[in-house]
C-alpha cells in the first residue's frame, strides 16, 4: 500500500473504504475472466462500467478525503 | 352539503383558527423560553423590534434570511405536509380494513384511493422528509461549524419559499376536483409515476403534480448547493475536516447526493411532461420505452433514499454520544463510509427494478 502517503493509523481508518474497493475489484476480475452473461460489446461495456466507474469514483474520493482529513489532523496537533 | 356551504364553513374555520393562534401568541412571551432567541425581544423590550435590518411580526417571517428562521419555516411546513400525508394514509388504511369499497365510496372510490396513494408517497418524501431534514440542517449546521449564517442566505430563503407553491401544485388535483366537477382530478400515477400509465393518464392534475414535483426538486437542489458551500467555506478557524461534527459530514454527503441526482429527476419529469403534452416518444413503446423511465427514475430514486437516511443517521450519531457521555465508536470509519455511500449509491439503482422481468437471475 502507499504507506508513504498515509501513515498506519490513517490507513486503518481508510480500511472501511478499501473493503468495497476490494469487492468491486473481485467482481471486475471474475467477470473479466468468466463472463457470466456472454460477451456483447455494448452490454459488457455497460456491465463492466457499472463496476469500474464506482471503483474509480470511490478510490478518488477516499484518497482526496483521506488527504484532507489527515492534513487537518496534523494541523490540529500543531 | 353543496360546494358553497363547504367553502363558507372552511373560511369560517380558518378565521376561527387564526383567532386562536393570535390569542395564543399574546398569552405570554413564548420566545423567552429559547436561549437562542438572539437577544432580540428578550433584551430590547416588549416591541420585538430588533433593528432596521431585522423587522418583527409577519414581515419578519416573510422576508427573513436568517438560517434559524428559515429552519423554523421548513419545520412548520414539514409538519403541515406530514399532516396531509398522514391524513392520506389514514384514509387509505381505513378503506383497506374491509375488502369492499366503503369508506372512500362517497369521496371518489378507487380513483380517490389511487390519488391518495400517489399524494401520500410524494408528500411524505418531498414535502415532509426532505424539508424536515433541511429544517434541522439550516438551524444547526451554521451553529455547529461556527459560521455566522449559511453561505447564501437569500438563496436559502427562496429555496424555502418555493416549497409552498410546489405543495399547492402537487396537491392541486384534490382541490380542483370538486371545483371543476372532475375535469381536473388528483394525480393517480402512484409516486413512482411509471409510464405508460403516467404518460397516458388524460388528467391535467397529473401535469400540475409533475410541475410541482419539479419545483420542489429545484428548491432542494438550491438548498444542497447552499449546504456544500457553507460547510466548505464558512467553517470557523477551529473547525477543520478532522474535527467536523458527524451531522455536518452526513449533511455534506447528502447534499452531494442531491446535487447529482435531483437534476436527473427534473430531466425525467420534463421528458414525461413533453410526452404527455407535446407528443414526444421518450417513454413510448416505439421510442425510448417504458423501461427508460424506470432506469432514469431509480437512478435518482436510490440516491434519494440515502438523501433521506444519511442526515438522520448523522443526528443519531451526534446526539447519542452527547447524551450518553461516550465517544462515537469509529468516528472516522463512519465519516469515510458515509462518503463511500455517497459514491456507491449511484451504481445500484437496478435493485429497484426486479419486477421488470429483464433480470435473468430473478426470472
């Protein structure tokens, strides 16, 4: 993990968001390897987008909010 | 009883209730009970006139941009709407006590029941639920984050004042039914407004209903923008992202959800209005299809349920620890997971569509 970006405590707090990210990754992987509903360019794109876009969104939000909160915590300690 | 006698009695009852309200307000100084009165009438004397910028009486309530006043206005409006929605469901439940159409038989029968069903759902969600959360938010968020007021006080006021007209539009069919002899009836589309029924129902009350719903969505979106701007920019020096209270976090997430979902509802409502009145085929079988409405509506509808539940969960997470003297367990977990709900709730709308028959796993 990027422990240079977040310290151990922050990473622990962020675990709660790592879990859904992990679940999304699991299903992205499973459906990429074993297409459950056949392959159709349009349908499969929609299906995978419904996994990939929330993944990207949640990852981005977790990172941005994690940085903002850890930064604010450091300011409080000063 | 004929219509004119009913109207006369209603007006008389209204006058009587107004007289009761005036008497109650003069019996004692109710404002002396609340320490947050802002040092107005309690300090300045009996006139209640605070300053040139803050008038008293009816003018105050009609023109105030103070967040506490607007919170109270939202609250009063929400309670009145709760009464309407509650009355609707009581009538429905009374009717359902027996299999036969009896209780509502004289009031319009099955059509009236369907109208109540529609009105109860929409009123409870959009005219009670969201406004009562806005009441709590507007009153407490500036106090909790140490701000003077909301970021945009006048937009705050107009956002509230859009609600009474939208309520009148949503409920218009009920009022106009006896006045127009049934030419305009209450909307009988159910609160989810699925086409083809909602597109085909030849009842102008449905159009008024849709317009009112759209107006209330505009109000809610403006409020959401206000909350986001306030929480981001109006925090006091000693309030930062690390020690922001949990209620503010949930209001912030809720406002983000509103920002991205309510405009879509508005668009879908416009499409439905166009289908109904201008012959477009957004939701017609030969055009976009009825399923398109369900996708659009529930893409809004799922974030909507989180819009309704996140702030109350924030209130519980704020109040229980305060009153029990304990810290909230896993405060930062709650913050991050609330934000996660904000993002993830946009991907799951299909779980409202199991009855469409187009999901292979569920037959």
